[in-house]
């Protein structure tokens, strides 16, 4: 895919009541640096959500009315692809969630587009689009170029901090689509959303701050929760902690768990086995708390604290609370 001058970037968004999800706002912020931004949503958004899109510089909102709801993945993929075509976008972005990976793949197939999952769009010096991703437990950086006219990228959370842009006049378009037969063939009898972990905390895969505990907690996640509460962080864990039944499987970070890329990852009582590192090494700042000064996690961390987590974490939480109260 070569540089065509001004790009149009379509972003799939998922409004939760009146709010645009923070991860979607990150993707919109990223998209603004690449071209004009159009949002594509399944159904009608509330006026508040539309205001938020305008504040983030989105110029067009395509509200897709589909005969099958976007909760059915092929219907969402078809609706998204229709939105991308409608605005003539050459780049389509979604956040990286399990559902969005599938939506992006099906939409890319329909659009004849190249797809890179869990990456960050970037422009090279000539303005050509690249998808950047860090792989193999953070040991390789891959830059992919597109040979197709349209590119689809699912964007890893916390690639960028969301920030409002120049407020735009939002042009709202309604687009009616008929879902493909494979979507219409599905009958939803019951739909229940399983709240991942603690509903009062951010989603682990999208959180800006993550506090994770391992076998060193000896089953007491109290200090982990205390620090997570002070920071507004998600709680993560190693597989050993999950296998012991100390925390839900949803919290497992690593090769066979969730991949996180927060601004700050704090790992306490975690040795830093390669299986765990593969899921957190992309964090921007890594803090490790361990009684063993030789623990492997110290080899890759930015800040190492040698100490008992039961003593260190409550003190850190207390200082954070004091700092926030004084601000
Ligand atoms: C196929 C496969 C897939 C796997 N997938 C994953 C995965 O997705 N995610 C994952 O995490 N693991 C995974 N594992 C397991 C992984 O290899 C490690 O066994 C696991 O990550 C170790 O967990 P841990 O760090 O909690 O425990 P340990 O390695 O036992 O480390 C505990 C650490 O706590 C420290 N400690 C003890 N007491 C304290 C204290 N009071 N204060 C501070 N520090 C203390 C110790 O010094 C030690 O460093 C996988 C393994 C296999 C074989």
C-alpha cells in the first residue's frame, strides 16, 4: 500500500451507554495522526457519545443498521466492511479484543484487505503505512507493509494515550445492511455477559496500570488488590497463582493467558518465567517486587524493589493515596 496523500481511516467503535470505550478513544487518537477519521458503529449512538466523537476529531459517524445485531460476529464484520467501503477508507482499525480479531479477519476477507492483528499503525518516512508489532516474548520487532489497497489492523491497547483533538462537526450517516446468510442462520436464545474479573476494575487487556501477583503472594492477594485500588489498576496473576485457585483464570497473564501492554506493570512475588514474560514484556514501564535479588524478572524491569510484597505494596499504595490527595 503506497502513500495516497490524505488517508481516510475507519475505526470500529463500541459505545457503552453514553461513553465511547477508552480503548476506542485511543485508536481514534492514533487514527487522527494518519488521516481523516470516520467511526463505524452497530446501531444508533446516544447524543453524548456523538459529542465525544466530535471532541476527538471524528468527522463522520456511520451508524450501521443491520438486520442481525453486531453481537453476531459475521454481522458485525459485514457491517464494518460496509462502513469502510461507504467512507472510502484505505485503513480500518479496531481495538484488539477476542471478538474484534474475528470481526477484523472477516471484514478484511470481505474487503480483500491485508490484516495485521495486535499491532500499531505507523507511517514510514515516505508516508507509507506500516504495522508494527513486537513478537516472540518481546525479542523481535516486526514492521509489515501492505500490498493491498485497504489495510486492516487491530490495535493493541495502550499504544498511545487517548486525547481529544480539534473538535469536528460530526456528519452522521445511517447505513442499512443485510447480514450475510451465515449470520442470519444464527439464533440467539440467551446472551449473558460474563464480567471478567472485578467489574469495578478496568479490563486487564486494556488497562493502563496492571498489578500482578504470583506464587510469592502465598495466596493472599490483599496487598495486590490494595495497590491496584490505589492506582485504579487491573489485577493480573501468573499461571501458578491461577492454578492454585487464588484468582480467576481471566487474570492470567502470559503465553497461555492474556497479553497486556500497559503503561505500568507491577509484578509482585513473580519470578519472571518466559511463559509469563511473553504476556507482559511490552509494558512501557515494568516494576518488580521480589525477596530474591536474583529473580529473572529483575533482568527486564525498569524498577526493582527487593523486599517482601506484604510490606512493600501497602506502603506504595499509601504513598499513592497521599500523593493523589495532595494534588
Ligand atoms: C506450556 C506452559 C504454559 C505456561 N503459560 C503460562 C502463562 O501464560 N503465564 C504464566 O504466568 N505462567 C505460565 N506458565 C508457568 C510458568 O512457566 C511459571 O511456572 C510461572 O509463571 C511461575 O509463576 P510465579 O512467578 O508465580 O511462581 P514462581 O516461579 O514460584 O516465583 C515466585 C516468586 O515469588 C518470590 N517471592 C516469594 N515470597 C515473596 C514475598 N513475600 N515477596 C516478594 N516476592 C516473593 C520468589 O522469590 C519467586 O521469585 C506456563 C508453563 C507452561 C509449561
